C-alpha cells in the first residue's frame, strides 16, 4: 500500500491533529472548572427550585468561565 505524501494532505493531517489536541485541553479545563464549583452553591440553587439545566447554565458555567478561558488560551499555543 502506498501512502499519499502530497504536502497539502500532510498539512491537513497536521491541522486536524492540532484541533484534536487543543479540544482536549479545552475539555479538560471545562471539567476542572465545573468540578471546582462549590457544592453548597449548587445545593442552594437546587433548593430554590432550579432544574439541573438551569443550575448548569446560570450557576456552574458562569463560575467556571475563567478556568475554561485559561484552557482556550493554553490551546492556542
């Protein structure tokens, strides 16, 4: 079997690998950011009657946004 070693094909593979690698960094920082939200804050939101989706979008994501942005900044390099 012969591999196609055309420069454009190799460049496309490199871009694809770079995208996968950077997505991993963003995903890791997103998970870390969401795990660092204090459990008492989540419990308070649930006690006020918020759904799980509302807690995620209105409480957890805004509190984790700084760590998520750090992952984006790291993935750019």
